[in-house]
């Protein structure tokens, strides 16, 4: 029988009894949950900075693990992108609002329904084939090498106008995956099945496969919101342990620290150009002169082609003094990059009024807080304030 566990993100639950097989199963996902023994042979579990639902193990070690986010679901959608209109139109029930995966799938299903209501998008796809009649242009080299010049079949290349295009493949792949996720309402599953039936002749992208490239154009404009959610669902079907390759999972998991970093990067990318600044994320640099130790700061701000300020996103509560490891990390970044201005941005808490001025150095480490559990308008104001401070800091560096 499958053990169903409900945990909260970054929070320890009460101790409970587990079978040896269940302990082994949970120990395979240290990036999702910590597990520690307590008195009486019981175990205490705590969620980490990932949220979602996943099925693990088999037989007597089978576990269905659900990790709920600390933030309300509507706040997470604000971090993911511009999905506020979905909540304003009340297309999701209050009950679903408490279940992140169910809410995400419902939003995706409604978005896909709106897309396909306008018809299935067609496009030209390059094909190579052997046909009994001429179509397109003859592939002369293939005709001579494979057919010896005989007219049994003609090697041709042509552009076919059909539905099996990247946009529809991504959409159908996410529809198929979403139907099987735990906790999704029956009405939503029924809608997804109906939508899958609309995409006849489309080859779905499988979880873990590379997504085919697509470009935002006037033709696929109406597809874009659903495609962004579809890519999110497909990406959440794999888990990437620290320093390892991604592995496919049975479920959907979202890395909240990654979401916060991407949200911050997206907002700074939009706002910094008005200050004649630009930013890049996860750019690789070397810590030592021998170029052996590599590091990737979350965000590096440039002016006139040279780095001027470094920013690191910390998805955690700033409770008083920051962890010394965070300061050490930022000091290392500044030293290696030849900068004097570093900024740590936390997702909750209260920042100190003054920056940390590092002994025997010109380096200053500034601390900021973007409280994610606030209305979108208030969060936008907080981001604008942060941008102004980063711009002022860049002037100090210059």
C-alpha cells in the first residue's frame, strides 16, 4: 500500500513511524526531503526548497510525497510569469488554490482550452521521404546512392503543411503528462483528454526529452501563455540533484530557489536598461589565476561592457544576521571579479540599514529583501526600489 505524505516547504513535520523500505525510498531524494531518526524508532521529515508531487519506490516502499509551498499559489504564479489575470477571472476554485500541482494543471488546461478553441495551429515542416510520385524537389544524391537511379521510388524533400509542429508537440506532451499527475481533479483530467483528442497527428514530447525550439511570432501569439506553462510542466517532470544530470520522475517538482532567481533576473533585465545598465545570469567565471575553480554568480550587472555589480538571490528568510557563508560567497565573487559592490537579495525578512563593510578591503555587501508574500503591485514597487539602489551602487563602483 502506498504511503501518502503531506509536507510543507522548508518545514519539519511531526515525527512518524516508517517501514525500513519507506526510509530507503525517501533517502533517495535528499533534494526534496530530509529524514532524521527520533526517539522510539520514529522519523522526522522536513521538506526542502522544492514543491510539488512525486511518486517514489514500489511495493512496500511505495511513497506518494506532496510538498506544499509556503507562498499562496497565486503568489507563485506571479513569480512564474504574468498569470494574474487567471486568478482575477476566478477560473480556479478556492479548494484548488490550496493544492499547487492541481492549481497549475487547472490553469494550464484552461489556457490550452482557450488556445485550441481558436483552432489547431498548422505550420510547414521540412520532410525527406521516398515516394512513388514526385513531390517537392528530388534529392539527387540520395536517389543515386539508394535507388541506383531506378524509378522504383523517388527520394524527395518538401515542406509539408501540418499540425506536427513544435508548438503542438510541446502542448500535447504537457497535456499527456498533466493527466497522470496525482491530485488533479477529475473534471480537469476529462478536459485534458478532450484537448488531446483535438491534436490528432501530433507527436507529443516525452518528459525528459529536449524541447524543440520555437519562436514567438504573430502566427503563434495566442499559443504563448499555454506554451510557457507546458514547458514548465515538462521541465518539472525531471529532478536535477546538485552536480548531477537530470533524472526523469513520476510527478512534478518545482525548485522555488530557482524560480526566485529567474524572477529576479527577469525583472532586472527589464528595468536596468533605463539606467544604462544590463545584466546577465549564470555567467561562468574563474576564481583563481590558474582557471581551475569555476563559479557562476546569479546576476552580473554591466555598464559599457564591463562588470560593475554582482547580485546573488537567496530564497530564504533573512532573520537578523545573514549566514556567514553567504557573506564569504559574495566576498569571493567581488574579489575574483575586481568589484567593490555586492548585493544579496532575500525572499523574506528584514534587511539591516547599513551594508557590511569588509575589513582590509573596499568591498561592501548590501542586503535587500523582496517580500514575495505581497500583492503584485507592492512587489513591483519593491523591485523598482531595488533597481534604484543597484543603479546607485553601480555609480559608487564607477
